[in-house]
C-alpha cells in the first residue's frame, strides 16, 4: 500500500482504518499517544468510541484517518512495543 497522495500508483489507502484496541492498565488517552508515536501519526487522526477504565483489560474500537494497516503491524512487531497494548481486527 502506498502513500495516500501518490499519483504514480493505483493503490489508495481507505478513508478510515478501523481496528480493535485491547489494553491492560492503560488509559485510553495514554494508549492513543503511545500508538500515534509508534505509527508516526498525530493523535488528531485517531478516533475512539468512548473512554474505558484504566484498571483491567478493556477492548474498544479505534479508527485512524487514512491509516495504513501494514505500518501499524510493523510497529507492533518492533521489539520496544508494549505488550499491554494490542491492536487487531483491521477493517477498511
């Protein structure tokens, strides 16, 4: 998948990438800031469905405007990725 504005390739990123966020003992805002730094996108491009408790294991839907699933997966496979934050179930 190429960059959104690329005119030389036919492949375009979807408007919104939706995924499931599972976090353990993380606040929602902390998790979004953590993910945004890893995928090199500003937090303003992320959308969430409500807030969840900090304590415990919680799951919620997150969207990234013009998100690239390969970039997110690559960031998750890095050695320094915190196992308390997991993403999956990518949808376009």
